[in-house]
C-alpha cells in the first residue's frame, strides 16, 4: 500500500476540495454532487477572521429532516477551518440537489453524536480510519434548515 506523507495528504485534500467546490458551485450542484456513489454537498460559511464566504464540499447523510457531516479533515490533528467558522458563526448555506438551503449548524454531543457517528461510519467506513489517525474526537455536525433560496 502506498503511504503518502501527512503534509502531502492534507495538501491533496485541500486541493481536491477546492476543485470539487468549484465544480459544484459553477454547475449549481449539477456536477459532482455524488462522489464514489456517496452524496456530497457544498457548505458555505463566513470566515471567522476575514468575513469572506468560504465553500467546502463534504460528504453528508440526511436523517429525520436534518443533514449531518463530520469535521474529519482526513484525520488531521487540528479541526478544519470550516468547522471553526461554524463554531464562530453557525448560520451557513448548503448546496444540495441543485438547491441552496439556509441552515443553522450545531455540534452534536453525547449519545446523539455517537448514534450519528455510527450511521456516518456505516455510510462511509473511512471515517473510522480518520478517527484512528488523530487524538481529537472528530466532531459531528447537524444542519437544521432555516430557509430555501428562491428559484
């Protein structure tokens, strides 16, 4: 098995994420909304330091009317910037199925977090490997819909 050094792996994750976000944004969610058979969304957050809007593509699941993602960053020991942006300002936008949805994010804790973590690992087992790579507990985020952009 090919071992990619951590620094290169995280740079590749960042590069691919930027290209993926660009494809989703410019196609208004028509292209690359699935990757390897998995559902993908584009998250738009407000930068906590710059105030500029940032786009990030994430794997997600939907359950009971909520959308869920993990802040895995490929198992990096630090949280991804988009997660820190949401902790600072929980209002965000999701691009899902060619629609922009205004949401409020919350970090799940306790049993609710554990239950959703199990579902997310069932959907994408790689999350388990990411958790094994890091000392931090990878956060699970819930996105509650607060509005839909007009057509």
